[in-house]
């Protein structure tokens, strides 16, 4: 009897040790899963943006990430398409859009919950994120033609800041031991914005023309009928200013490639 029990105890000991060893490993079979991801957005340059993200795995299901996006001053992307969609036919208005220079940057912290079997930063995920965005624009070739007198050249500048939050669904894959691919499938975000647009004149603007300008801008903004959009128009002898605040929205999508370690 003892001869049978001793081998059985030894076999059970090895079996239990093997099970414990298997349970101590992650589901993907790696005893040391990569905890850090550094990625660049491959699709961002299509809209003249550059985007970098760092992601840190916190646990089997959760990670935290921080993204930075930057657009150097450049012409408005897809300006011809914007003109078509807005049905702009006036040649002067078209020229304003085509000559517009824009730049922006955005900072986006997020928390991800991975739902796949492997996890540890791989598989399908839901991301809860906040985004701070700053946008600037400039155009130095706008001519205003008063009812009487010579046209006035205006230098246009503007800036907008936005605070938004959203939810994104995506999927991340490990490519070998040191690389990864991150697909941002869809990430709508909504929030608030505030900003101003200034037009500086090199010549004095008569008082009667200032009133005409205020009326024209007010009519244009009223016709736009943007919900929850508030604005204030002020004019002086050399400056036209529009301060505004209202809703803001955007969509995150793209494909990122990076390294993991």
C-alpha cells in the first residue's frame, strides 16, 4: 500500500506545482507582459497633424495613456471641400478660406478598459478620455469695402480653446515581442469652447462703417443659427473683435504604430 501511496503523493505534488505555475502566467503565455507602449499616429499626417501617445498598463484590464497632437501653421486642410460643403460662391469669401492659416495642439489623457482574453494592453478596449484643444488662425489679406470710400485692408487673427470628453472603442494588437498596432475605431467627444476673432486695420475705420460692420457680422452669425452659441461684437477705429463661447465636438479615429517594452 505504501508503495502505491508514495508515488501518488509525488505525482500530486508535481501536478499542483504545475497548475500553480500555469496560473501565475498571463493568459497570453508571457510571464513578463510589456507594460509600456509608445506610439505614433500613422493617419494624422493626412490632415497635417503629428500625434504621439504613451500608454502604461496598470493591471490585467486597465491602462492609462497620454496623447499629444500638434499641427504647425499651415493652410486649411481640405479647403476646397469645405468651400463646396458650405456652398460658398462669392470669390472674395473663397479667397479668404484658401488663404487662411491654421495651427493647433491637443492634450488627451485617457483610461482604457481591455475586454479581450489576453489583455495587458492587447485586444478590444473602451477608452474614457478628456481633451484640451487650442486652435489659432490668421489671414492677412481681407479687404472690407465700405459703402463710401476706399477698401480697407484687415489682418485677421483668432484663437479658440476647447474642453471636451468622450468615449472611444478601439483594438490593439501585439506585433511580435516589441511592436504594436493600435486602431482607434471611433471616439466621439463633446464639450464647450471659447475664443475670439480680431481684425486689425492699418487705417482708421469711420464710426458709420463700424456700425455697418457690426450689423453685417451679427446678421451672418444669426443666420448660422448655432445652438447655445453666444457672442459679443465690439469695434473701434482700428479693430473689430468678436468674443464667443459655445459647444464643441469632434471625433477621434486613426491607426497608430509603436513599440512596447
